[in-house]
DNA sequence: AAGTGGTCTAGACCACATT
DNA sequence: ATGTGGTCTAGACCACTTC
């Protein structure tokens, strides 16, 4: 484990344990260097992680301070900000899909733009409803280039596509760009998700990237309004 | 301007100009060090900024590559990820508020938790509807500790609260923690925002922090569904 | 004036991918 | 075996806050 991660974890624990309390100044970088037997750059990197998690504040000229977070906010922050497929989001629940469509098609223009592939490429055209503990939760429309994700089968669609990509193809998912918006459910969405017509839904449009830099997924997810939230920390620098 | 910002900007421009194209490998860190006459740490920091913006990918052992982004995604990314008040989000538009309430109250329990202040503290209780170009756009319920933000006046509520905090109080806003969810508009919200009853709304709950580390704002914003989106980049490391 | 965090360096060694 | 990016150091100088 890297030294800056160890230092960062240690300080995070001290904050969560209450050893460093709200608004308290924590030791200077110089002293932390001595305490952890590390160089200034390393300590700084450790502290910067905590800044981007939203736990501490640094002020040049005066020092580093624990943010005055409510217990509530601390809880949310510790649920780290990783992104995962639906399956691993609900590790204790039964997750499966009703497959509405699974075919290979010429890529629609919008998807070609998002995936940045040639307009005569072929993609999987996947349409499914995800059930969590037998309750319909999300309707997903997914396009994936067949070149990048070979041999996708209906059983993967029913289970975890991300699992197939990671464990069977041994590809690494690197990042995702996501946009969230809100609208009324269509009649079809309402029916499939067990809602009333016109009920609100959250729409998450996402482009996922492999660590090769290629976009492997353009998806649009329709979430029931009672089962959706997104959280993030915004920083000014 | 810091050297790593200059380098970062230069490379970002080369990507946006098309000088470095999608999936192309960009020069090695070693060569960039020579080209920019900078040390490895500095070049690395510059590249890491671009990674977190989602423009490039780094792979240990092989090199650094331009992400295969659609033009569309590039546009969204260049609209950088800063957070601002409504006023500066719409610099060319006329922004003002209808004030529904502006009073000083004992802090409600929920707000006391979020702001992490004593339960016998006093806060401004602000309720307003923001109009952009004469169209109602957001309804905001805001609590701010009176100790932190003294002398707030109704004219600030009608205009820009953030402007007052920054320009008149000379306080620095450091970060914000935001959660987004979705629900149906109440009848009152529908009326004030000019929607039908039960129309979808996006609800953004936000706790804002000063660079002193204190929470200065707990707000809940109700956004019309036709005028809301949130964007972010998720990274696996 | 003294002390903080921010940036930068020149070079070392390591983990990993490719050849 | 070579070469990539990742981590870490020891120390320098700078920008800013506080006294």
C-alpha cells in the first residue's frame, strides 16, 4: 500500500473516531512529515485526498482544519464515490433483468456520436428492466460496440454486464461521464416500472470508458423517482 | 500562473484543437519534461488534471492516450465543473427573486444537523423563487447561520446571496456537498413554478462550506424538470 | 518577522506492460 | 531487457496569514 494512502487513512480515521474534532486544527504538514517519516510532497498528497473527499480544509498561511461536518454528511462521505454496475451496488439483494430487447444493429446516429465510432459500425442494442428484490427499479437502454465487447450473451444481459466485462473479458473500466436530468415517464416506462403514467423519473445518460480510452457503453437509464439519488462534492479549486 | 496549469492548459488546447487526436498517444512524461523544461512531478500533476477532467487516460507501462470522446462530450467537459450561484450561472440573463419568506428563526432540527450548529442557534429562513428572464426556474429554501453571514438584507435575497457573501463580506466559498433526487411537485411548487400539479421536479439538497471549514448554507432547491441537468465524471481510482 | 501551505526540482526506486 | 507511469525524497523558493 502506498505511503500517502496509509497516511490519508490514518488521518481519516482520526477524524471519524473523533480524535480530531470539528473545526480543530490538525498538526502542521511539517510535523506530520516527522510523525509519519514522510516527505512534504507525500504528506501533502495524503491531505489533498481528504480535501477532495470534503473532510478537511487547508488555508495557506494558517493551517489545516477539520471541516465542520454533520454526522450525517460524514456518513455519506464514507460511502465512497465509486461507480459500479447495479449488481455490485446491491451486494445483498437479488438482482436480475427482464430483457426487452437484445440484438445487434447498425449504430444509431446519436450513439455513434457518443461512442465516437464510425456510423457503419455495429452495436449491441440492449433494452432491459433491472429488478432488485423482485421490484422493477431501472429501465436501461444500452449500446455497446460489438468489436470491444465480443460474445455478449443473453445470460449476461440477464445478470451483470459489468461482471462479464471485468471477469470474463478482463477489461478494465476506467471512468464514466454522466448527465442527470428529470422528466415524466412515458406510458411504457410507467407500466414496466410499476408507476402511474406521468410519474417523475430520473434519466441518467452515461458514456463509459475502458482504460484503453475507448468508449464501450452509451446508456440511458430511467430510474423510478422513489429510488434514485446522486451525490457529489463540488470544490472551488 | 503555476507551471502545471500552463502545461495542462497547453495540452488541453492541443486536444481540443485536434493537434492530439482521439486514441493517439501523447508524448511520454519524460519528453514533456524536456519540452516544457519541467520536472517529472510537475508534468505528472498537469496530466493528472486532464485525467480528472476526463480528457486523457494514463496506463502504467504503456503511456498516455487521448480519450476517444465524442465532440459532444468535449463540449460538456470544457464547461468546467465549477459551482456558482444562480446569478453567475446565467451571466447574460436577468436574474431576480420573488421572496416568499425572509425571517430569522431558531434553527430547525434538520438544518442544525446539516449545518452542525447548536440547536438553540438562530438562522435566516429564506424562501424564494428565482426567475431567469422572467421565467420561474427554481424554488429555494435556504438556512444560513446569522453568526456567519451578518447583516443579510432583503435586497440581497432578491439579488445574489453569493455575491453578497463574496463581494461584501469577503468570505470565500470553498466547497459544497450536494445530493440530487426526484419527486412530484407539490401543488404550491407547481403553482409558483408555473407547472401542472404532480409534474416532476429535481430536488438538490446542498450544504455549502466556507474556506474556514464552517457550513454557511443548507439549501433545498426545487428545479423545474425542463430546466435541470447535472453532469459529472466518475473515475475508478 | 515568522510560520504556514503551494510549487518545483533532480534524482531515486518501484510496478507494470511490451518486446 | 527496456521503457512506461507511480511513488517518494530532501531541499529550495514562493504566496499568504498572522503576529
